[in-house]
């Protein structure tokens, strides 16, 4: 289980070590027999993890299912995506303007505006921005806040 960046770096290092072994199938068996249980479990975890791809960019039934699986894995592994994922302008360019504006409106900076009228005025201003400008604004506004998309 990864709890920190250094944990992730250690896993990447182990994965890279496995890649450098460049073993043929028959050599893998000999290599496995020479390892202790902890190394074998770590190797198994790395191989399984490398096959998991839960990335998605939509709201189709397949995308929703991938998100459900990702949520379950994150919960069971006690994995906090707010520590690992950063919203980028490229991510926001995959959304429509209304979705980008909604994300900006969820930012702490906007939520801290003194009145509802101020927030409404800001929302109206967002509606007049170009999509690329909104995407950049969203990435900058939400960077470091731990914001994650709902789905």
C-alpha cells in the first residue's frame, strides 16, 4: 500500500528492477524459486497493478463502471487520490464549458467570496470566457486544493 511519494518511488524502483532482469519464461520460474515470499508478493502486486487501467473520460456505462471499480480499489487500499492527482488544463479541455465553470465554482477561492451575489456575479463572468481560458483558470484555481471530479 502506498502512503507517500517515497512509497511510490520504491515501487517504481522495484518495477524497473524487474524490467532489467530481462528473463525469458523458463528463467522467470528459476528466478521466482530463488526469491523469498515477500519479494514474490511484491512482484505479484507490481504485475497485477501494471495491468489495471481505470482511466476514462466520459459518462458512458463503461466509464461509470470503471469509476466504481476505481472507487472500490481506492477505498480498500486506503488510497487518497487527492494526494496524487492534479487537475490540468488538458483535463478540463475534455469537459464542456458548463462543467469547467462548475468546477471553478467549487474552488475554495470562490466559496470564500463574501456573498451569494458575489458568487453569482463571478459565475456570470465565467460564462463569457472562452473554453481554453476557463480550462487554464480551473487548473490554476484548483491546483493544491485536493479537488477531484465527481465522476
